[in-house]
C-alpha cells in the first residue's frame, strides 16, 4: 500500500514538474515567435513604405509632365489666337482700303457712264440723221430695207447651210461607206441561204376525183366534220386532182393537210374517224413545233430560253411573211446579227438571241391589236429576256426608241434578209403604188416639171425648170425630198434622189 501511495505521489510530482517545465519552454518559444513576427512585420512595413514613396514620386513626375504638356498646348492655342487676331486685323484693314478703292472706282464709273450716255445720245441722233438721209436718198424706208437684207441673209444662210450639210454627208460617206460595205458584205457572204421562196401549202393533191366524193361524204357530213375539227375551210371544186384548204392560220392548215393525207391513205373516212385523226394530228403538230424550236436553238447555240418562247420559235415554221418562211428568215437574221456584232466588237450572243426572237410577235396564240414588234417585246419581257434583247425586238421597226447598239444591227439585218433578191414576193399593186407615191412627192415642190422613179423605186430622178430653180436651190431640193422620203414613206434599202437642172439654147440655121 505504501509502495502504491509512493508511486502515485511520484507520478503526481513528476507530472507537475513536467507541466512547469513544458510551460516554461512554451513561454520561451512563444516569445521568440512573437519577436520574429514583429521583426518580419517591421521589414514588410519598411518595404511597403519604400514602394509607396517610389510610386508617389512616379505619379508626381507624371502629373508634372501632364501639366507641362497642357501648359504647352494652352500656350500654342494662345499663340494661334494671337496670330489669328493679327491676321483678322490685317484683313479688316485691307477690306477698308478696298472699300475706299471701290468707292473711288464707283465715282469714276459714274462719271464715265455719264460721258457714255451723252456720247450714246449723240450717236443716236447722228444715226437717226443718217437713216433719214439714206431713206431720202434711196427712197426705201428703214423697215423695207431691213426686211430685204434679212431675206437676202436668210437665202444666203440657207444656201450655205445646204452646202455645209452636203459637205458633211459626203465626208461621212467617204469615211464610213467603205467600212460599212465591208462589214455588210462579209456578213452576207458568210450566211449562205437559198433564194427560193418557201410557200405555205394550201392545196391538197389527190390521185383521182373519186376521193372528193368520199371526203364530202353523205350529205356533206364528212367535210363538215373536217371543217369543224380543224377550223379550216375545205373547198372542193372542179379543179382536177386537187382540194383547196383555206385558212389564215398556217398551223391549222397544216393540221388539216396531214389529217386529210392520213384519212385518204387509210381509206376510212367518217366523222368519228375524222375527229380521232385530227386530234392525233394536232398532238403530233404540237410535238413537232416544240421539237423544231429546240432544234433551232441548239443549232444556233442559244441557251436558257423560256419553254414558251421555244414553242413560238417552232410555230414560225408554219408562218410566212411576204412569201418568206418566218423561221428561215429569223435564223438568217440571227446569223447575220451575230456576225455583224462580232465585226463591230459587240456581244454576238445577245445579237443572235435578239435576231432569232425579233419577229416572235407574229406567232402569238391570240391575235392582238398592237404591232408585232411591240407584242414581241412584251412577250420577251414576260418570259425574262434581258432589256437589250427586248429593246432590239421592239425597235426593229422604229415603234420605240433604240437604246442599245444591238437594236440598229437587228434592224439592218432584218432589212438585209428581206431585201435580198428572191427573198420575198410583193403584190404588184403595192409596188406600183409606191413608185407613184415617190413621183407625186417630188411633184409637190415648186419648179419641178417631171419626176421618174426608176430601178424598182431605188432611185428618184427629178427634172426641174432651169429658169425657176437655181443650182443652190437644186441642192436644197434634193436634200428636202430625201428627208421627206425617209420620214414619210416605207421602202426597202435606200432611195437615191437626183435633181436634174438643164438649160438648152436651140436655134436653127435656114
């Protein structure tokens, strides 16, 4: 027991001694740590103060530099203002001096104007005296003399004007005629077309006249069914081995011809069969029209046309103009236009496109009450053609103003294609009437005794009376007649106007 108590007391005493020793050690270590922390804090404090001082010095220097710059700018502005004030002062002084000079000039001008007015009045008085003296001497009043001089000056100016115009025309012809002929001849030579006229078929040939009765049918029911189905008037008369098909629409006429050909070849001719054959023929014709249009555009290298325009191009095959097949004419104009545009440095593709479409207004699905050129232009605009092409189509007969260089090319090539020998046939009455109109136009002028239209209307020779028409007036007369023909008449190609003035003195020795 004593041992246990002694051990417990020893443990307690040991723990107390250890506690005191540990506490003393911790106190010493804590003091060292605190001292070390205080030293570090002092060092950091010193560093931060040094950094703050350095930053303060930097900011101070920057502030001083900014103030110096601002002061320099203010000083520069003040110098400029002072300089401007001095300049304004000088300008004000100069303006004052100029005002004084202007005032003095005004005074001098006033004096000079007074002198001029006095001299002008003196001149007017002298002029009036001179005029009165001249009137008294010549016996002609001032108004009459002025009118006479004006008439003489007008006549002289008119004569000189006609001569000047003629000189300009001759000079332009010398420069342009050779090159224009070269381009036109090359274009025509490079487009080889036949001169034969392709006529629309209007006569259906048969082997014998017995077929006529079968076509007419019992009480005429077959022929009535044909006319109702095709819209074509079928004329069966005494003409041997021929039936006449009459219709203004060439597509209908071709449909009737093909349907008749199939019916006659088949031998079965009755109303039901007629309607069936005509329906098939119409479908075949429409397919052929589209195929012809596509083949034409492929042959000419024209792409991107609207399908409706392609169909109209195919319809041209069954349309003729003055006996000239419209599709052949349009192909010819397209090729001519492309060649001529290439020679002139323009776009041949646009020219060829416009040349092919220039007569598209002649084959509409429904007839319109406007010229075919305007209708063709509207159709081209409707189906998305370019403005250059539309203007060339609408202006090729001068219905609208030409706004592009392609338009006159299309007009010229259209005239070339239609005016070449054998291209078109013309009614004799209209041909004779055109010649008479040419001669009568020349006979309207005073001093013209006779006029003759020769060379199929390509030249007009005018004979004038020598005692009434002078040489200068003859030049003027030729120019005026040519202008009237150009503005008032329609004609193919050009018309040469020749005025002949001749004076003959004839005596007989007996």
